[in-house]
């Protein structure tokens, strides 16, 4: 699970008249960053053709954990798939990987599987955009209050 937290107490000291506006804008901004990360992770799953991995695409979601904490939840095997060591897997009946191997024309009794790193690229992309997204939401909240 990837978590994103906010702490705006220092900013609140600077802007005394916006006790409710700034935290609400910051929370909305962090929520938007979390949703953007969800979107980018799902896009990377599709780009790397990891659709065979069960419910990884559908169950990768942004959720609110507590008041100022948001996270990305994905099935347990998503993180394992990102960083597992190379190993051999037996092709036994009933396994999804066996069905995939038959479609690819692989007739061996076992295949070598490797990691499919897909988390780091979207994480770095969203990290570069995070400050801009949060600042934009805070400014939008301040403009709303001024009306």
C-alpha cells in the first residue's frame, strides 16, 4: 500500500484567517494527487500488458484511510509482481499462468518468471506533479472563500 499524508500546521500559522479553507483545499489537493497516481498505475498495468494478473487492474484503487491520509490499495500480488526474484513456476492444471502458457504455445512443464516493475515509473511521474496539483487546489479554495 502506498500512503500519502498531509501536515499543514506550519502553513496555517502563516495564513490565520483561513482556518477551514486551507485544510480543505490541501485535503482536496492530496486526494487529487492520489487519484492521479491510481490513474497512472492503471495505465502502466495496461501498457505492460499485466491484464493476465487476475484483478490487479480493477482492484488498484485510491482510498481515504483517515482524515489527512490517503492511500493506493492493490491486491497483495501487485507489489510482489513488481519486485519478485526470478524463479520457476510449474504449469499445473487450474492455474491462470498455465492457461496463459497454452495460449502462447508453451508446452513445457515449468516456465521461468521474472519481475514486472510497474510501480516506480508512475510514482515518479505523479511525484513531479504533486506540488503543482496541491497548490492549484489551495489557490482555488482561497479564491472560493474570497467570493
